[in-house]
C-alpha cells in the first residue's frame, strides 16, 4: 500500500501565494509520476501539475506560468508552489502517484484551497 499525505492548503486572497506538499510512504518502490489534481464544486477533477522521477513536468493550461511543481526524490515528496492565485483556483487539491509497470495509482485525502477576498 501507498500513503500520500498532503499539507499546506488554506484560505488566501487573490494574488497571493500558497504552497502544498505531499509526502509518499509505504510500497513506493518504482514510484514514477507524482502530481496534483484539483476539483472545484460541480466540476470534474483536472490536472494541475505533474512531475516524473526524472524531472519532466506537465501543467494544466490554466496554471502555466503561475504554478511550479518540484520534487525531492530522497524525501519522496512533491511540492506545488502556487503564485498569483485566482478565485478560480479554488478547490480540493489531491496528490496523485503513479508507478512504473502498472496502471495502479494512488490518491491523497485532499487539501482545500480557497482563494477569496
């Protein structure tokens, strides 16, 4: 089993910054891609950003240029730096982990991000 523990959500005003982190533990041998997805009320879950163990990144169109994903492989932790936050960034943010050689993926419990004045 794999456990993903997220931290760092909260309430911020538009234009402010916030950072999230997600620590993986358990059977994480062959863990490759880690990422963040978000889900706003009434909407489908969407990709925010992802990063492979080799450092290749992928971003959702709405966050390009504002968000940055990074990873510490030694700590099995992925980080999401969110700058210039907008009200439309509000939602539940979920950490995701995928593994080499399998379609199995794991999700964290989610952390709430609210951008409001």
